[in-house]
C-alpha cells in the first residue's frame, strides 16, 4: 500500500487534470475522500467519470448529477460518453498541452477509460482480476494529450471485505466470507430475479436457492453456498447481472 500511495502522489503532482473514475452502480462506495482532498490541496481540476453507466437506469444517473462540478457518464466498454469526456478535458485544458491523471478504486475501469479515450493512440494494460495495473503508466493520446494510469488505491486502513467485493477491488475467490457480499446484492436487488429463483420466502436462505438453481451441490446434495456466493459476485463485478 505505501508504494501505491507513492505512485498516486506522483500522478497528482505530474497531472494538470485528474479523472476520478467511479462505478456508476456504487458511486458513494467508490469515491475516495483521501484522494479528493489531496487533489484539492494542490488546486488541480477534477472530472468525475461515472463508468459502467450502461448498467444503471437513466433516472438513477440523473439524480446524482448535481453532486459534482464536472461529471461525465461513461461506459468504456461500450464507448458511451467517450467524446463528451474528451471534450471536457480539452475544455479545461483551454487548448494547451495537458497531462491527465486517472485514479480510482481497483477494477472500476481506469485503464478501459484511457483506452476508450485514446481510440487506439495508446494502450493501458487491462485485466479481469482486481489489481492488474502494477505501476505508473504514461500514455500518449495525441500531441496535446497525455494520460497517466496508476494502480487502484483503497482508502488508508479501509478493511471492509463486503465493500471491496462489491466494488471489484477484491477477487471473490480469495475472500474469507463471500456469502456476506452476495447476500447483500441478492437482498438489494431482490426484484431482479437474476438466477430465476422466483419469489423467496423471508425464512428461506436466498443463496441456498441460487446454489440449487445452478446445481452447485456438495456430496450428498447439500447446496455449495460459497461457490454460489463467488458466482454471484463475479457476475456482479463483470456486469453480467445488473
């Protein structure tokens, strides 16, 4: 973690504008107050990039617009909002050569945002598992636009496994209690019926129903709760359920 913060401080110091990439599904969870304060103390401009907007209903997104001075809704995967973000960057740069740092939680899509903006002009490393970007990367997008990609950083001393699983900051296969995060998701989005389990009685254990539906069973036919929990979290992190 200390090495990560060293890189973050370097990104802030070397950048004219900072993009703080958030998960549109979990905006409050993926904001990092420590990073925001560091940027504000140096008087740098911030653009909040609400990535994965394709996984959220439009009225939900409209309700959060006023929370930010500069905010762009984007889906890096589907290239939604890419031109708007590039336009906002150049507007703040006022036509001058600019270096843009990209920061955020692990796995919110920072590198994908850079790749979308570059349009092939530069490539940042991307990976499916949290923590793929290991060090500072400088990407040339154009003669006037350079971008800095850094590893995802968690707030100092934050140790909330459920939050880290929901935000994609932790690999569910390595989680101690993945069922807690999976239960939270299934309860919060009970109206979605993600796995076709239908209405669940309040006395029933929903993860057990998911395990049975997916045929995740141990010897003797007992539902494999942990395997079902990991499946739910992986599907959430990849956007397979929304």
